[in-house]
C-alpha cells in the first residue's frame, strides 16, 4: 500500500473515528532547516503520526537510518511519534485508542 493511499485511508478513518475538537495537520514540517515532515501532526500537543508502508525505501538500510534520525530528532524536540502500518488501520478503534491516550497524557502533563 503506497504512502499516499495510507494517508488517504487514515484521513477517512480520522473523520469517522478520530477525536473531535483537535486540528490535524497533514505533511507537517518540523526541525527547520531540515525538510522533514510528519505524515500527520497535532502540533499543539507535539504528537506526530507516521504511517509506515511495508517495503520500499523505509525497509532498506539507508531509509531506515534516515527515519531513525528523523524520529530521534523529533523525540529530542519533545514530539511523541506514533507509528502505524496499513494493517493497523484495519483496526481503527485500536489506533485511536492509542492516539487518544497520548492526547490525554499530554494534556495531563500540561495541567500538572
């Protein structure tokens, strides 16, 4: 499943299962001057959502290392990076349980 197909599928699922009241941004840039983008982000909560296709660039050594650098940099900047595969999207309730619990964690941390 291509990245854009996964992104389209995620958006459809977000519309029906996603938490209401949160602004989701697609292709969200971070860490300038790097050209890195998250597939989706909730920037007010520093939550990134990455959809991982199987095969292709991400599974080869150079692509895997580049992804590690991106995710580690994001984490060091305070982002929480959630990663899902196409098969994960076949269980949207499970995906959104993780997203919603991460949102609650961030909000509880801010309130404390």
